[in-house]
C-alpha cells in the first residue's frame, strides 16, 4: 500500500512536524507541499532540518495542487480548512490540524473563535473510549488541540471511574512552538528566554471548551474547567498539571487502578512507575504520553500530570496516528515512543 | 549609620544574592564571609560576578568569625541555623534565610522536615498585614520561603476580603536556582534545558504548610492548599498561578478593589494594569512583585498570578527588606523595583 | 548637579537598558522618552521591568520633545541620528548608541552600511589609550558597537606591546538582544532556543571595520580582522574568542604583563586570575569586562577572551560611562561591576 | 540478519543515544545493558525517554554480561575500554565511543590523557578518504571525538585541494551533553543557562591532537591547530567555526568546487546552498552534517562552518554508521538526516 499525501501549510511548525514524521512512515509517499506567502520557495530554506525534502518547491494552496492525493493534511490558520476541504472530494482523507472542526457546540465556537462554525468532524484522540471506532474508515479527522490532548488523557480516567468532582483546575506549561511562527513581539527569543508568562488566563483560552467537551461525557455531567497556560523557555513540550477534588471514597489505590485500567492497552500512553513524575524531555519528538497520578489526601484532591510533545502527540503525531486508524493501517506505523534526550 | 554585616554560607546562591544586594546598600559594610566546604577559598572563584569582593577569603562558620557584626545572615542548610544563632547574642540581628524558624506548628515541622523544631521567629513578609510591626526592632527574622512569598502575596487579599473559598490550588513555575548549588543529576544543565519537571507533587512540598500558615488567618479558617512546583529552564524566577472558588457575590470589580486596597501603599508590589499578566523577566534581579487577578465567571473561580525573583524578593531581597525594618532604616534602602530585561 | 536626560528610541532594548541604568544614576533626572511607532503608548507596557517609569508616555521623536535637556541618548536605527542631532544645538550632549558616527573612513561606511556618511564623533571606549581625553568635555559621543567593544579590549594590549601579528581571528558568541526587537523569523524563541547560528560570516559583518579601526593604531599597521558572530540561546552577553599569531619572543609572562599594565587602573576591566576564563553570566547586567589571555606555544598564537554584557558595557553602560566623562562626573557613577548571577 | 548488540555504559548520554538509535535499527536486537554505579537499576529510571527499554535492568560490566553478542558498544570513561575489549574475543565487533583508541601517537596520548596508551583502532569517520575501506570488516572501531568530527569534515576538503595554509583556527560552540552526566558545579543548569563559557583554551583541549592527526595527511604536512571550545546553553549540538589563511590563487569558486567534490556522494553531509550557514537545530537528533564555506578575500582566509549533533553524528550516530560498514550492512541503516526542529 502506498499512501500519497499532501500537506497544505508546509512551511509552519505543524506542517514541518507532520513531514518529519511522514518521512519515516513506511507506507507514505509525500506529494504536494503547499504554502501561502512562501509559495514558490524551496522547502530547504524554510525547514532546513528536513534534508530529504530540501529540493522540493512549495506550491500555492489550490485545489489543483492538492488533487490526486489519498490524504491531505491541513495546517492552516483558523477558519480556512472548510473551504479547502470542500474542494477535495469525499474519498480523500482530510486531516485538519487546525481548530475548525473540533467543537460540537456552535455557541462555543462562536464565543471562542468568532467565525462561522464549519461543523464537526470525528475527533482524533483515539485513546478516549469510543473515538477509535469513530475514526476507523473516516475521511475527515479533526486533530485535537495540544492542550486538550494533554489534559483529556490526564483526567478522563478519574472521571470515568467517578473519582473526581466535575471541577478541574489545570495549569499547563508549554514550549513556544505551540504559538506557531507568527512574528509577535512576545515570541522573540530575547523575550522568551529566562522567563515564564501566563496567557489565556481567566477562562478565555480557546482550548477550554474542547476540554469541557472531552471530559464531560465521562463525568456524566458538565465538567467545569479552569485552565491557565504558562509559556516557558523551551521550543517544544507541554506539562499539564491537572487536579480536581476527590469524591468520597477515593484512595490512592482506586485512583491508580483506574489509570492502569484505562491505559493498559494503549501503545502511546505510559503510566509511570509510582512516585515518578513525567518530564517533557522524555517525550521530545515522540508520540508518547507520560502520565502520573496521585491522591493528595491532605488537600482532598486528585492530581494528574501528563507530558507530551505539543508538536508530535499534541499535533502532527496525533494526526498521523488517526490517519493510520482511518486508513486501516497499524496505528503505530511511523510513530515512536522514543524521545530525544537529553 | 554603618551596619556591619556577616554572611554565613556565602558560597551558595542565597549567600551570593544577599551579597549582591548588600554591595549596593548605602548603610552596610560587609564583614565576615563564611562557608563550610569552601572555607579558605577566594570568593572570586566561587561568586565571580561579585567583583568588588573577589579578593575576600571565606572563613569557616565559627562563632569567632561571626562575632563583632551588627547583622548576621544565615544561608545554611536546614537544621543548622539554631545552633549558630544561639552563639550570636541577643543584640545581634540574625536573619535566617533557611526554613528553620518559619513554622509555628511543630507538628508541621516534624512532618515536612523531620528534624527537631528550632522555634519560631518573626516572619519576614512585611506586606502581610501585621508583620511589619512584628519586624520592627526584632533581632531574629525568619525569611519566608520563595514559593510562600509569591503565593501569600497573590492570595491573601482575596481571603482578607472574603472573596474566596478556603481551598487554594497553586501551580508555580520556578527557575533552577531555587534548588541551590547541590550536585544532583536532575539539576544538570543537560537535564534542565528544554524541559519542565514537576516536583513535590501531591501535598508533600515543604512550602505547603507555610502557605497554609500565612493564608489561614485572613480566611478566618484553615485554608487547604494544593501546591505543585514545576521546574522550568531558567536560572531565576517564580510565576505562581493561584486559584480558588469564588464566594457568592464576588465580581471582577470587588476582586480588583480588594487587591488595589491591599497594595496601595506597598513599595515593592505592583498590581499590573487590568488585563496585563506578569512575567518573571520583568522582576529579574529586583525586589518587585508583579501581580494580576481575574474572576473567571465561567469556572466560578478567582485566579491570581504573581511573579517574583526567587533569589531576590523570594530570598535575599526579602531578607534585606526585613533587615531594614528591624534596624529602623528606610524599608527600600538598597533594594529596587527595576528588573534586568530582556 | 542635576543632569536632565532624554532618550530617543526608548521602546527598544538599547533604550530600555540606558533607562535602567539612568534610574540608578544619582545625578540624572529622566526627561522626555520618545519613540516612533510606539509614540503615545505607556512605557509600562513596553518596558515592564522599569517600574518607576511605568506611567510615562512615549512622545514622538521631534525637536520639541527633545528640547530642554542636557543630554540626549539616541537609540535609533542606522542613518537617523545625524538629522536628529543637527536639531539639538551644540551645547547639548548627544550620545549616539547607533553606528552612524563611529567610522572614520567613509569608504568603510559606504561599503558596510550603504548610506551617506554622517561624519565621525569622539569614540566612547575610554579604556583605549587616548580616548578618555577626547571624550572629556565633548558634546558628541559615538558609542562603540558591542562586538568592537569586546574585541578591542581583548586584543589592543597585545598589539600595543607588539606581541601579535596584525592578523586577528575572532569568533564571538552573542545573546539575542544584540539583534534588537525587530520581528524577524530567525529571532523567534522557537528558532533561537537549542541552537547556535553563525551570521555575518566571511568578512561581511558591519562591526569588522570598526575593529580594524580600533586595533590598527596599536599595531602600527593595518590589522586584518577575520570576524564571525555566533548567535547563541541567551538574551544577553558576548564572549569574544580572539587570537593572533604570536610575534617571536612572546612568552606567557610578557603577554600577561602587557595586559596587567594596560588595565591596572581601569575600573571596569577585570583581568581574571591566571587560568580562569571569563563567562558572560558574571557580567550579566553589569558594566564590567572580564578578560583572560594565554599563549598557546604549540599553535604559536596568543589567545584572549573577553566577556561583556552586550546591552550594558556593550551599549548603554558604555554610553553612560562616556557621558560621565564628557560631563566631568566620576566615570563610574551609576555603573557597577556586579553582575546578576546565577 | 540479526545483530545482537550489548552496550556497556548504558546509563550515560553516549550510551543512551546509541540505544535510541539502535531501537530504530532494523537489523539489531538489543542485548545486555551494563553499568557501573547504576548496576541493578531499571533503565526506565535512568533513561526515561527510551520507553521500549524501560523494564530492562542494568547489569554490571563483566565479561559474562557482555558475552554472546555480535557487537559491543563501549561508552566508558577514558582508560577503561582496552581491558574490557581484551576479554571480548576477536570475532566480536567492539565499538569504542571513548578516546582510548583514537590517537596514533603515544606521545600525544600521554600528554593529553596521561594514562598508558591502549593502541590504535580503525578510526570511525567514513567520510575521510581512505577510512571507509579501513572500516570494512574490522572488529575494532575507535569512534572519533565530537569536535574532531565536526572540524575534520569542515576543513579536510580545503587541505585536500591545497587551498589553505596548515594553520587552522577553530572555535566551536557545544551543548552541555558533550560533558556527560558527571556532577560538576559548572554543569548545573543554574550555571549553564544564560551564559557562554570557554574551556580547554590555549592548546590544552584533548581533542586538539586528534584534529591534527586527521587533517595533516591532506595538507601534506603537519597542520597546526588552535582550538577553543565554548560551552553554550543548549543540551545538544556543535557549531564549529573553522578558518585558515587561503593559499595564493584560492577563489570562492575553487573553494566551493573542492567541497562539492568531496561530499558529492556522502549520504550524511549536506553542503548548504551558497550563502546559507548551518545551525545546530537542523541536525538535532540526526546523523547529518550541515556545512558551508566562504572565502573572505579581505582577510585572506577561508572559513568553513559545520553543524552536527554531538551525541548523534558526533558520537553514537557515527558509531552506528561505522558499525554498519564493518558488518557489511547499508551504511545509512537506522540513521537519518532528518533533524527534530524547532
């Protein structure tokens, strides 16, 4: 089987990462690479780490350029995916790494993104019960946001086992690549190095409704989420510190059992040995999720911490994983749990 | 007035920082500098940034070396301050930058530190109502921990104004200098750069009872604290993301008013303009506290974020500030709100 | 004496740094702050670390705004200083932190900068023999480039003592603030962290002719300079590794003697103890120059390495130092040799 | 073909990196993992990024543990490889990632390492003409040092084409992992971040004689090397800035032609497009060498800059590449030119 793949938005970080992974995917042949302002340029100047593709030229993102592929990855700004997807035909697998097709509730979309809602596609987080089946054979995939990936996997087992109250407090540290290549003053190296900066504080971060959407079905009621992101001086990685009040009867044992059960057969999720907490370096460049959970009896809370690479499992790796499922390929093909450390 | 000052533990980060500040203090003359394993070495080799003291030799930490000073700063490992202080005489101002004399409850001390409790000294966080008076004229000061400084100042006004429930959830990012110069594998540069690592998770961090002790009086009941520290790749700085459920009737306006009132006359605390969140770089090397607060109506929580330099306001700057009060000097002498950025 | 100072270009890194220093200068009163695209904004939003100036508003850079000051610091893009200075009157001390008035040779200016040459002003590197006298009483100062400061101080004593051949090879690592706040893709944090990038390679770096101009008089002939800059992941600091073939008869002793003699009375230059090499952290935020020199007998070369803070001694600190000399103030007023470390 | 491989010294950075690569090598089965002070511990606690090996226990480094493998990688401290290798039998391929068997001249060894010389093995830098043949079929490989790899590949084509004088000046920036996991104060994160530090200055760096040994045969005479290393704040990567006086008649064209010819068929060396300079991020985690060269006519020098990952091409990747040659496998098996960026 040879899967012919195009990437729209190949000059950005998400586009570059999906190409990095696809280059090692044994069933994939890389076809068209498209861009907007960079159309006509060589990829070697834009993504110098992708040596095998250095001589490829970016085309403009047009239906003609994207035609003739089995899979098209969209790494586009918010609001642009629907129009491109509409031109691609129902038999083409479209994997949207942007936010356009994640949210089910149009009111949420309107409130947090403020553009017309493009509709909802199968959600590419296979580790959430029920989602793997929905991805099998689909030709449209909405890749989750990086923070919702880290947070949902950290907390859903506690909700599924009814060990936590439906009010979650989450503070997630993230590397700078999550903000993309946009030229903004606060993203300059001089501004980022040596400092931590919060953003999206007070309920306004766009990933908040996606977390609520993911967790609520497991809690059996709406989960209220307080989410704060912290920008830290590293290029990649998310460490999500998540907690919620423990429901009566929760113990360290019942908590661990819930997580062990949830992730016993998941190839990319590693529940660390008891007492060992995750660190983002261990998942640098890999599709792994490292996870630990504890019961703080004194504060009456459960606390779960997950580490992912925001560009890999948090974006492009999750996208490839879901592509594999949709195409009926082995789910782990072209993906790895081995990080680049130190 | 010339205040003659000795520093015990001058080779470490806290010792180095207090010397950095004292060198710019107009009323201070720097006397004995002592160390343990580094006794006999030149300070120039241990603290090469302190050029004016490069030719000074570290003495051993003995009563003789420390005798004859008006003030002695102790930057010693936990459990060693009491014995040194006992030999110094009641007229000498002893400023303990370690943890030994912070906690009032010996059971807390036993549980978190596990050594005999050395007793409680006036607590050097002048911005907490009531503490400034207790520091005036004292000859013993317990310098607060770096996290409790950041957290207590971020949350006490909400408790004082009865706007928050007594259950606080705190995740604080910290630079590596907070862990000191100890040679531990996880503190190597190769391990620290490019990664975020949680530690002291699940109610076991030693600074937790100190936060409870500081906040509870303002809440009128015991405040339950869930605290998690995140080690991030920078040498200095703490960003504390603190939240608690809002009590009924709390509004964005009542919240801001509480903080404006609490800090109207504080020289080192800056409540940022509405909507602007603090960043640690802005307080790099300064004694300032940058602070912002918001009411997340959707999650029903108040959220307060503070930024300090863990070595300055969080340790040595707070120590000098309290020294100034104890000696009857202007409180801001030798200290600054101007950070080194970018 | 109260010196009333204006800063044109107060929103950039050089402007911010000179304000940071001037805030601690006992004889200075800070007057107008001007900007271009940021005119009308509060400084608190642009330079949040300068708390005492947070409420000041940036004016447009006009003759009216700059009138009525004793000193005007210019932190402007290349080519703009001359026009502003022409409007300021001969009795105003104008300190140009840009490149416009550094080079004596108009052909060099044309080749490396490509704009009309604005002329040459007294050069603000007081440690170079002869320059201090030229600065006394002047009302026009050209502040040296950051790399020429580090390199000239590292090498001139070897040339003055005729110990080195007139062909110098220099590789200098620099923090990112040297590139300013311009929004360029390669200066994004995601691009800068975790990497080293050379630039200005092969004789094209604009600071090269300035090094030649500074060193040649001491060599007694034109010094040929091969200069390469390396951008490294830190916000501040320059470490210049400089070498040249040793002339016959050079010994470790004669070399050290030359440097000891050159810097015996310099308040900001510290020749480190033998065998200790400088590190940029030790001069972080200070006006100090740390320096070491060695004779590599095997390779037949002398090697000198200097560390400065590119924004302090390399720009704004050097500017204040020269201002002090020009005004007849003590040269070290408002400046420090104490770095912020770790 | 299944190659059974053991790694002695599996808990360090070189050992971890070779395991990271071998896990993706299609012909390799990972056998014994040994250590010294960490014997008996799980690899999961020591190398948490190597998830597939998390449950493996480190054995002590004994002949019994290492017996029964086709290949043994040695990642041991200097001076320990010979004794271990002696016990392994001549049919076992021993790949020494330490320094013990690199130098041909025992006097060099004595001067720079100071232990008895263990002898010389075939040198694992296949890109140097003649070396590939010497590696084919060998059962002993000396893996080059990281700096000599970067420097030799940057300069040998200029010497081979007789374009440069035999006096090379090299300044190489390196990430901290090159110094290993040893607990030394200057390697702490607090000390490393935000600073650049030179080391091994003045002809004393141990990699100097290895560079001389590699380059001299191409120059036709002894090449004199002045080498300085700069420790920079990143975990991985070497950027080597190398220059030498151009011989008469050298032009930009002749220089580029020499490099194009030298590397036309090399799978891991990428001569970048004219005017584009390498950056270490582009080779992060890959076995690629990025390279650029220029003729600085004004200074009369050629300048060549190479970027490698010190742990991959500079150590473990080079080791695997040479193993492939020795075993008759395709040279690029299990290796990649794709970096992890940003």
